[in-house]
């Protein structure tokens, strides 16, 4: 007898859904000018992401729902943060446009792989590093006023490094996607 597949209704997936529900809270706080409260919500949501991944791996609760929705929730949360930071004049629009296009390519490619090949494309280490650096840059954007000349604009340096790493990650994902497409079904 094979191993029983974990149910979709489990703690890690519940944390993922909870993280999705925090996105409008974050956006509302940013819209109202409560940036530090919004940053707290974002950081709290990020902790739930770490927690759900840890629980899923430790207790073998990895599901297709989690493999698909966890990174999607992360992407939506980070993209929401980026858009709100641009609206507030705290982050450069060009970096956000590049990342939005990259994420759109990733989501569409992942959906195609799921529909055409029944394969869930999950995150790779280079993608996780890129995400971490990008998020670090975005968090630093909340403190952009502290990086005015003559101090280096560290928030922009880190953010653009994250953008560069995200583009490198896209190449890795494109290779994996092509491998999936070339495999016979």
C-alpha cells in the first residue's frame, strides 16, 4: 500500500489562505498612510509563510494545493507591496514593472504546465534567494527617508539586486519549463 496523500485542509494550507486574507489589510493600511502598521502586517504574513513551509515539510503535509497556492500567495503579497510602495512614492516604478512582468510570465507558465502536463512547478533555490533579496529591498523602502544623500540609497541598491536575481531566476525557471514541455506525457 502506498503512502496516503495529505488532505488539502491542513495547517500549512490554512496559513497560506490566512496570508492571502492579510493582503487587503496590508493595502488598506498603506492606503490610509499607516506604513509602519502595514509593514508589521507584511512581516507577520512573511512569518506565516516560513511557518507553513516548516510545518508542511516536517509533518509531510505537502499538497498540490500548497505547492501552487503558497508561492502564489507570496507573489500576490509582494506584488501588492510593490504597487503600494510605488503609489506612495517609496519605490521606483521601473523595478516594479520588471518584477510584475516576470511574475506574470511565471504564473502563466506555471498554469500552462499544470494544465498541459499536470505538473506543478515549485520554487527553486535561486528563486527563493531572489525573493528574499527583493523583499529585503522592499522592506528597506519603508525607511527610504533615512537613505537620502550623502548616505547611499541602500533600499534601491538592494531592490535592484533583487530584480537582477529575479531575472536570473526566470532563466532557471524557463529551462525547467522547457524540460517539462519536452517530456512525453
